[in-house]
C-alpha cells in the first residue's frame, strides 16, 4: 500500500511550472461535480480559466449521451467521453461536432459483444446492475457500484474479472465499473484530442498540462503527468492506487478543482505564459 503521506499539498505545486501551463485535462465525476452536479465554484473556475486563455478538456468515463448536454454549456475546448473513445467538440457556430476513434462498423460489432457481457454480469454477479446512464453509451458498458447501487469490494472485483475474461479493458471510477474493447483509455484519448484540435503532440509537452482527477481510473494519468493533481477525495482510493497524483487539493470534489484553478490563475496574472 502507498502511504497518503506521499501526496504533496497543493501549495507545493512548483511555482516555476505554473506560468508555463497551457491548460488542464480533468475528470468530471467527483472532480468537477459534487453530489452529481457541477459545483458552482468549479463552473466559475472553468469560466475563469477560459478567460485567462487556458485550455480545458474534460475526459470522463461517462457516456456520450450523458455528456452531450454539458459539452456546449460548460466552457470547455472539448469533452472526451467513454474513456477516450468519443469526443464532443463545440464549434464556433454553436454546433457540437462528434468524433470517434473507431469506425462505425467496428463500433457496431463491439457493441453487440459488450451487451452480451453486460447481460452475463447482471445474471451472475449478485447485486450487479448496469449504470442508469447506459442508454447513452455507444462504445463501452458500465456497472454501477456507488452512484445508485452499492456494490461491495468483492463484487466489484468479480465484475472487473468478468470483463477482462471477455477480453475487455476494465477500470473502476468513483461511481462505475467501465468495460470496453479497443486500445483507447484516458491517456490515449488525451493524445488523440490534442492532435484532433491543434495538431499537437501531448508527449512532447506533458509538463505544460495539468491533469486532475479523483479515483483509480485516473491513475494512468497520474503516472504520466508530472503535474498531476488529485482532489482531496482521492484519499479514499489510495489503497487501490499504484500511481498517486503528485499533488492534492485541500478540499474535495468541485471545491478542490477551484482551488487548483486559483493557483494557476494567480501565477498567470503575475507572469503570463
């Protein structure tokens, strides 16, 4: 087990790095949101970051159907849903462009396979129920473990094992267990969307982006980003994390995101990047 004491407080975020930051990549559930809705202070922070010229991209395990109402309303450059598989990009004319990493034929084929796995999990793992947002999912499946259904750790492990036995990738977020076919994940989704939007190579500028999240499905991002931040509620996942965020906010969820934004904005006002 990794000790929570290895997490550095947000005030230790390196002052020399702050003015060089291009933008943020952020999880949504329990990072921007509190009790299922975006926290007012987090929404204001998004507006403030945009006004300061910083890029903000949300990357979530939530489905594209669930994400669609928020993508044009929140001040985001893009919202990448279903763990990197599909992106919603607001256009200047108000329309929302939808982009996929997989072609339609492959998506349809994999969708049928995933539905069979989902049905098998619900039939064989006691208490397992598909997430209530499942109707909006196109490229993955999700089992609820903490949003509206409480699954014990043993059942969560069983669901992950069933998904992986079926050849799927599987991750556990703060509320769902997600499974999908294909090589995409949050990191690949981040690489893809930077190429799609700006023709930029994320791996050449990792130290100019901050990633903020809260749970085990963020640990690939925690591992790769030198400037990774966990909102304070990430502490409950520390026993399951092989890779911790470098820094942690004083407050949980949306309030923690706002604290991070304040640090970056304060540095930018002193020394524009």
